[in-house]
C-alpha cells in the first residue's frame, strides 16, 4: 500500500505543503499537488492515481464539484476519494459521502490518523 500514487488538492500552498509532509510521514512518497479542482481534474486525466485527497472549499472547482466530475468520468470513477476539510457538520459529511467520497477527515489531524484513514479506504476498495 505504501507505493500509492496520491494527488493532494488544496488551494492553500501552505496547507498543501502540510498535507504532503503528513502523507510522506505516513509512508507515502509518490505525491503530486493540485491547486484546485480544475487543476486536479487535468492531472487525474493525464496520470494514473491511486487516491485523490481533496479540500472542500476552493475557487474554480471545489471538492464537491471535483468529486462529481470524477464519479461521472468512466476513466476516473473508481478512484478512491478522501475529503480533507475543516467542515465538520454532520450534514456536510453525509452530503459528501452521498456524492461519492470514500472517506472524510477533518483538519487538523496527525500522520497516524491519516495513515489509518487511507488504509481503511484502500482496504475497502
């Protein structure tokens, strides 16, 4: 599982750096970044990713719009999606899961929590 190819999507360069560092501390080294959903979608189409980690609130295309686009695309529809966000209201979580995210984690979190969540998502797929 450690050689997963992961794409991290967040509009904040600082948060992307934190997420990349946390993912790498959890043992995953093949990580790419995208600054919003549009950027991520282009990279997803061009690459062969094993996991999509996306923020919810972003300009151009937010995490929910990205999730919808991925789930509607025949080439991308099976990629596991982990929503990583500050939104922790139950209705937000339920709504994201209904759209097709495989997991949901609320910021802030540590490398162990992230590693466990990634393991759960990849094992259930």
